[in-house]
């Protein structure tokens, strides 16, 4: 009897989690199932608002200034909330539009890719539901509260693109702001390629990074390598052999062959992890031993 009860309870939890987008359904946080109120949805219950922080949920007020929101994320607290994925402010070549900083947009991109794991450029409703079943982090909670992403998926089952997500976060942003934000997101995506766990510096990885940095005519602005934090300013000057620190990299264009021959070796040196290097060395030695064994057998 006890076993049947446990199975029934587990089945009920699965059903409730699958219906998390339906009003008065349940939402999973960790291993708990929280009932939602009609107003709050994901964070609408009193218990949910208490745990997820003030101002959470679909019924929360959005009176806070969006520019202030961008500055808050772009500050030191925002960087630490991302677990150190963003560098310290003194090392950060930051920019801003009328609503937020580049650092704030990068934080938004990181949250977007927590849902869009495959980097398809959009978040589907099933991906959104799956991500909610996992323990959230501070920055993700802040972005969800601000964007009211759950309300968006209640209104429409269509996927949410990166541009729409940015507009949800900063609804007062002008079209010129959005264009700049989209460019910042491309720079962040170029940088994120090097942050992948198994980054090896392969040809496809080179092509993808170059694709995100490129701007017209198949060439990239050398300064975008610095803006994206793929390489530091002094290293870019050194590998491209520009005329000292006073040279304006914005006037220097780099094609793919130059990027591959001059920039890519430094990128691999910076981003390939020690454990990945050891694994690559072991695989190469194993392959050489296999060839040597096959040759000896043939002889």
C-alpha cells in the first residue's frame, strides 16, 4: 500500500510540473511543487513570492526604471551573481546605450542560453518548462522576474527570440538600442565558444567564432576581438603587428585567413583547458600507438 501511494504521489508531481503554464497549476522549484495563484503563475503564491524575492511573478509591478535595472546587473553584484563568468569591472571594456550597459546585456544572454542550450537563437516553451525543473541561480531569477517570460508563454506558444527577450527586459529601449544590444549579444556568443567545456580550437569552432565577430565583406573589425574579450588589447596589437598601443584597431580589418594564422593560436592558448589538453594528448598518443601497432603487424 505504501509503495502504491509513493508512485501515485510521483505521478501527480509529474503531471503538475507538465501543466506549469496553465493558470492555477503547479510549478516545480528544486524537489518541491508549489501551487500557483491566478495572478502570480510561476511566482504568484505567497510562498513563491517569499522564496523568489520581492516583486516576483506575473502580478509584480514593473515600475522600476529599466535603465536602473541595467546598471544594477552591470555592477559588481551582477558579475558575482553569474559565478565569475564576467570579468572584474576594472578589466571590462564596457559600453552603454540609453537603457543599459553591455555587461547587463551579456548577463541577459547568459540567462537566455541557460534555456537555449543548443544556441538556436530562440527559447521554445518545452525548453522553458524543462529549465524550470532545475535549481535556479540568482541572475536567472532576476531576469525571469523582469522579463515576465511565463506570461509571454501563456499568451503565445511561439518561441522567444533573443531580440524579443531583450525587448521584454528593456521595453522602453529604442530600435537603435536594440540594434546595439544585438551586436553585443553576438560578441558575447563569440566569447562563449571559448568557454565551452570541451573547447579544442577546431576548425568548426574557429568558423563559428569568426562568424559571430564578422561585420560585412567577410572581415572583422580588430577592435571587436577586444570588445568580445576573446583577446586582450595588448595581445591583439602584438599578433596583428599594429603600430603600438596608440594605433586605432577600429580602422584595422581582419580576414579569416589572418584570423586563423595570427589570432587563433592565441585563442587556443587562452581557452583550451588543462584537462582538455591532457585528453587531447592522450588521444593523439593512443592513435599513434594504434598506427604503430598496425604497421608492425603488417611488416
